[in-house]
């Protein structure tokens, strides 16, 4: 502006009407051209931006789809019967006790014998209690925000979580579980989580678990995917191993869960635990429910599923199921009858310890000779006792190799050589064990860990 005034202030300056007219006409033409071109430019801009957003959405959907496929495959083998059947073939959807609304679980109202369903469910199975309100698995997944599922050992808590993850991973928008189609399941054992140290985000331990478990093409996008799912309330966290924590570990995981609930209040959480280990979860807003005992119809479905797996050879239901038996007793009797060798009704053992001893060979690695099985069992006992006595959720690979050497040194002279590699292979090929993405080993079933630890203590005359 100053330059224009200075130029006009010169004595030689004169107004040129023709130049001014040309300038105005050029400006008007440019303005008209801009008005004509602007919609075209904006159209192409919106089109380009839409393509970029579509490609980003497709990339996210691609990662989510691949992750769902991996989860479906992972969960199908996350049960003790994985050598013979997939989870979908033999799973029977359970029933749950409907939690009473606004009732203190420590001061239940006077429901007579019905109170046993809440405070002592295994005793209630043997008593003629009045019917209590129940819900199915779909209702639990639809309405539950934070749920603690309580059940006795051997009731199938881990298998239940795996099936929940499988339902989410395979749900479609036009299927029976359409409400799960957008929900991303994260199935994990607390042994897989590293919640020590400073975390920039409460989701960081989950991201680490999935990145270790997933394929390389998914790892870079998992963090963003989990963030998006957690913010929109479409993340389902399925927690196993709460009842395996030592007293000192409860506070560590509680702090992490408390931070996760505060940062992402809409995340769905389902934890399974024993009937006496759920108290700390109530402080985080968890609602508790109880896994109900099987009814005859559910047992028939279970038997029919296994009959198909076993070449349409149905097992007599009364051999392993009688109303009122504890879930663990039913489970162990089934493994014994289905896969135990030379078990007849007349020679069937009654003690649970003997039933498990007769069922154990079914979980050995295929192709092991009798001497190799003995060393493998000795090795497994070393693992179980080390994990049980030290209250560890899992064992590091170095510790597993050391225990394998100890088992080999303790074994008697063998007709066939057994190496450390043979023992490590027995873990990878047996359904009793899981190797997590962090490389650590653990027992899939705490019941079998305790059984093998008890065998070790008896053999070494260790007092409990």
C-alpha cells in the first residue's frame, strides 16, 4: 500500500482509464472463472479425500478381519480335547445364574434353600432348591459390561472363554450373534500380561500380547485397532487365571484393571475365577454370576457331539454323569471312560486321583514309547511342582530346560534314549500345555497342574 501511494505521489503519474478498465475486466473474468472452477476442484478434492479414507478403512478392516481369523483358529484348539475335536464340535452352551439386582452378595435376602445356589452351588446341585432365574450365553454377552463368572475347578471356565472369543471372531451381521459382529475379542491368561513398570497407555499390555501372537502383517496396525475398538465400546476382554494369582499379585493386576476401566470405561470385560476369589473384582464394578450345573439335555448334546468325533460311537452317559456330581468329577470320569485304556464299569476307579492317573496317558505325545512316557511324566511333575510351589503363572524357557535336565538325571536307566529335545517336544504336542507369545510355558488346566504337582510331592515325600 505504501508503495502504491509513493508511486502515485510522483509528479509524472497520470490516471490511465484504459489500463484501469482492462484491470477491472481481467479481475471480473478471473472471479467468474474461479466460481466455475471451484465446484470442480472441490469435487475432486472430496473424491480424493474419500478414496484416502476408504483405503484407510479397508486397511483397518483387513487387519481386523485377519485378526478375527487368527482368533478363530487359536480358540478352536484352546481346550483339552484339541487332539480329537475342535471346540465348535463339542462345546455345549451353558446357563448362568441371573445376578439379583441391587442385592449385597454378603447379605442375601431370605430365599430359603434357594440361597444355596448363590453361596454353595455344588451343594445346591444335590438339594431340591426352588428354581432360580437364569440366563443364557447370548444374554450374558449382550448385557454384561463387566462380569465375573464363578465356577468350581474343572467346570470348563477356560473353555467357556475360548468359545466366547470364537463366537465374536465368527459373528456376522446377518447371523444369530449379529450383536457381536463389531466386537473384537481379546482372549488371554494373566500370565501373558506384563503390567510392571510405567505404561504410557493401559492398553499397552494387550497390544503387546496380540502383537506377539499375531502374524507380522497385522502387528503394525494392532495398536490403532485396539484404540479404536476400546473408544467405541467394541472391545471384549476375556480374562483367565484370576484364581491362580498369589496374594501379592492381586494388587498389581487390580491397579492395571483400575487404570484400564478409568481410561476406557466402555470396554467389556469377562473374567472367570473360583467361587472364593472374586471379591477384589467387585470394587471395579464387576457383576458376578455362577456357572450352572448341567441338565440332562445339555449332557445329551455333549455326548452327541463327542459321539460324532469318535466315529459315531456314543459313550454311555451314566458312566460319567450322575446329577449332583461336581463338575470336576464329571470331567475326569469322561476323560477316563473316553480315552482311558481297559476301563470297564466293573473296574472303574472311584477316587479322583486314580481316575486322573488312568486318563493321563491320553494326553501324552503320540508315538512315545512306554519308557519315554515315564520320563515325560516325570518331567511334567517337575514343571507342575515348580510352578505350584513358587506360585508362578508360567515358567521361562530357561527354567523349563533346566527342569528337563533334572528329570533326565532323576530318571532310571532306560532301554531307549530320551533327550531334552524329546521332553520339550512333549510339551508342544500335548494339550495340557500352552506356550504363550512371550515364550513362557504354562498348564492349560490348573487341575492337571495340581495333580502332577501332587504326584511329585508324594514321590519325594514332601509335606503339603
